C-alpha cells in the first residue's frame, strides 16, 4: 500500500473530532437501545442500525468536507473517494450481513417453465449472492459518478447541415449505409460526437430514461428505439411471483400488460454488431458496446474513462454474460438462434480489479481505492494487517515516556502525516467488527486502535479515547487504555475519562489498576536503593508519573489499592532519598479519607482497637512528612534571625520541630518488624533514623549558637547516649546504613565546641 498520495493538510483535528463524536453517539445510542430491550415492560425495541446511523453520518461528514475543500484538488479528491468508500461499505456490508442472517433467501419464487426470463433472473440473483454483489457495485459506481452536464450545443435535428448542403436526402441512420459515397458534413459529425458523448455518459451513470428522452429531443429516434432493449420482458398475467420496483433490473412503463424486450439475447447481439461498424462515431460505438456488455473492445482512450468507469464496464460485461449463460444452461435461450458470438467475460472480480490497475495505475494505487478493492473482495482484514505492518516498520515499536528523543519526533511526524488514512482504516475496521465480529483479527485490530489512539493523544483529544478502546477485547482494552491513562494528569480530564468509560460499560476499575501497575513496573529501573543514596529534594518526572498513578486509584475510589500504592510509592521514594516526592505524594492524597474507607472495607477482619499494618505504615510515613515540613519551616525562620526577631516565638517553633524529630527517632516504623516486608522496613529505618538523629544534632547545635541557648548543645550531645542505648539499639541502624562514623565525628566536633563554651 502506498502512503505517498495522502495529503493531510485538511484540518485533521476537526475531522478526528467529528468522526469520533459520530462514533460516540452511535455507541451511546446502541447501549441505550440494549438497555430498553432488557426493560421490565418487555416492550419491543429495536437496536441502532449501523447502516442508517453511523455509516450515513460518515458519508455526510466526508461529503461535506469534499464540498468545502473543492478549491484544493488533492484534498477534495481524498474526501470524495472517502465518501464513495462509506457508501460502498454501506451497500455491501448491509447485503452481506443480511446474507448471514436466518431470514436470507426465505422467498420462494416457485419458478415455472412458462414464466418470463425476468423471473429466472430474479431466481438467479436470489441464489447467487456474488452476482447480486456485482449488481450492487455497479449501482454504487453509477450513483457516484460525476453529474452529467448537458452540453449547450446539442443538435435539435439529425444531420441538418448535410441535408441543407444536399449531401443527404434522408436523415435516417441507414442512409450512409445505402449510399456509401455520401459523406457526413464535418459540422454534423462534430455535433454527433457531442451528442453521443452525452448519451454515453448518461448511460454510464444509469440515467436510462433521461438518455432516451434526450434522444427523442435531439431527433435521434433510432437510438431511442435501440435503448428500448434495456427493458426486461415482463408479463404481469403470468409472472405473478414478483413485483417490480425501482430497485429491480427491469425497466417498464406500466404493469398493465406484457412489455419489454422478449428476445434480449438477440437484441444484445444486434447492438454488439452495430458497435463493430468502423464508420460510426467512437462515442456511438461505445454506447453499443456498453449496451451489449462489451468491456474488452471499449475505446479506453476516451476522457470519460477513469477507474470507476472501467470497473463499471468490466462488471457490466460480467453481469450480462453471467445472466445469459445461466439462461442458456436452463434452456431459456435457443443456442441455434445465436449466430453471432457475444462477449462473455470469464474474469473474476479480483482479475477485473487487477486488469483495471494496469489501465489506471495511478488511480488504482490510491490507498482509498485499495480499501475499496478490499471491501469489494471482502478482505478488509488482510489490508488492515498490511497497513499495521507498514506502520510499525515506519514508526517502530511504541516508546516509553522516558525515551523521548529525535527518533520519537520522527515517529510523531510520520503518524501525523498518515493520520488521514489511519482514521479511515480504523473506522472501517470498527464497522467490520460490529457487523462481522469473527472477521476481525484481534491482534491487528489492537495495534490499529493503539496507533489511532496515539493520534488522539497527540492532539490532546483524550475525551474520545474511551470510544475507540471500547471496541477492543478485554485484554487488549486493558493493555491499550492503561498505556494512555498514564499521560493524563488533569483532574478534569480524569473525571471525563471515568464518566464516559462508565457510560460505555468499560471496566474502568480494572483499567486503572493495570495503569498503576504498569507505571510501577516500567519505572522500577529508575529506583536503585543502596548505601550511596543521598537525600534529594528534586521531584523527577518519573516520580510524578508514580504519584499520578496513585491519584488515578484514588479518583476511582479504590481505597484498598490506594493504600497499597501509597506504601509501594513511599517505600520506593524513601529508599532512594526522594523525601520531597514523598511529601508531594502525601499532600496530593486525602490520607485520612482513604484510610477510613479502607478500614470500613476491612472492618469485619479487625478486632477491637487492632490497626492494620498497612495503615500503621502509612501513618508512620505521614509523621515523617510532617516532621520534614516542620524542619523546613524552622530552617526558613532561622535564616531571618536578627536582633529584632521574636525570640520566644522562635524558641517555641524550634522546640516543636526538635521534639517532633526526637519522638520520631524512637517510634519511626517500630512494631512492623513481623510483617512480610520486614527487610524493606528495616532498610527504611536504617536510612531515616540515622538521618533524623544526625539532622536533629546539627539543628540543635545551630540553634544553640543562633539563639545563644547552651541547653540545645547539651541535648545534641546527649543524642550519642540515645544511639548507644541497648534498649533502642539505634546503633544497629547506624551500622547498617554506614552512618555511625559520620555521627561519631559529628559528636566529637560538638564536644569540642561545648568544651570551648564552658
């Protein structure tokens, strides 16, 4: 599939919005219809017809765009082709879905030998869905051909100049045959060509009645009479099994009596013989070839022959020869009467498409026409697979958020460039899955939806993402949707996602759980704890991703998961010295509310005043965060210390901070040694208890000097006794973290300082 012919400078974003909104309306209406069907009143309700709603809306959207972009040839052509594509999908998918239903071919014509050929043709169409599809495709081509404009200089009488000049004494069509020496006046020949071209275009577009009327207005009664052979013979007195309508192949003026061409096979050979006359106008010859169903000898160099017309001509030949061969095999046509061999196309529809591709290579290479061919041949899945392969070859595998680089920019540019084709193929595949669920390869479909959701995400159209992931199977939905939720931080956007997903019956709780798990798994390599870890006040983008995943869980009111995620994130941050990240996490989460909800869910399993270990651990981290905040507040205050400072207030603030730190050194994470993750708890204590003691020592010495209070210095020195106390065994934490020497050196220096003070 070629990607080079798609031009996307056509307000892509608005197109994405329009098609997504149509899909959203369809899906919401479908869900509402299903709910009504399951209502208690047992009223009869009908589901939403995708052909009358979504496909019609797609046709309308693309048709409107085609009209609004008529000043841009390439863009207008793309929209025009897309409009035709949706019409083709509507016709063929609707018919094929009907064929698959239990009601298909229930009609029993009870054909008898005395019936007209029309009844046998009707029976053939009822039993040969491939032939019926050919007729549908022919109707599709004719309905979508450009409107035929009537020339201003159509002749009102036949060969008037030749008669006036005395060349012709008669205007009947056979006169030049009876008098081969008589030459048609050049002006009449020119006007004949204009007329025949006009009639030929009318026939191609299916306007048979108008073509006959124009023949009569232009005094060409012979051609008008020839075209009467288009009428199928119908006798209402014997052909009572069928009722003709505008959609039937028969063209009759009334049903009062027998009418139409009874010897259609002979008429076909007659017009075919006329087409072989080398003296007639090239457009007139093509008229006869079209009527006879002869695409092989059609003059393909005429400017009216594009991809669509070539398809119509070849299908017209296949249509006529298939019906005639069927009638011959059933003895409806006397083979001995058929002296002249009529065109009989042996090509399959696929071979016809291949033949046209050689005649109209550029048009056939257009991606939308390739999609048309896939719809005609009922192999949308293989085309989608091919596109997905090429897309992945071009952009590579999806990169993670921490790997943004120049290559990622190239991927973005490519996907933006191909968004037009990606949009069409995605919606085509969605329609295919709705109508024919078993015909879709889930792996390719998942990759296609993932690529398209990438487009929506790039345009920040997050509100439409649930509409598309809704069509994935459960595993693919969880995987694809969770990937994109990681990039949504806004509280408003989160609410939007949850509300729409709930309306679409998407299992949002599971998606959010997997989203959080995905973030924790993919960011694990960024956190490597060890003795070389230092305290950091920087909150990295990866830290923010983790915090955001916890907020997603809280937004979904998954209190149990929230507490588990808080613990996992806190442990990861603390073991890597990210104290500011822990602070941001606890400031972003309503800890008390989540704990209360968690306790309510666990209440039956708790006894008396017993507290869950998870709650205890989180409350310990909350105490640490509060202590760090008090330290930061004190440090800011101490920087502004001067003679005018309110010393009693400063002393009170410092004592509040120091007492908080002192208490925390005794209690931090104690009583949790028996849980499953006791090793991690010990590592965190080994990191932060020495940190608390050392920082408290430093601040006590600093405050002693700044506030001129010796007692603070002595309190700092007494921390050494606390560390050495066998009851608390804090020295084991200092040994485990390698901070004992640092603390002893600090104590030694402080002792010297105190000695000088004395």
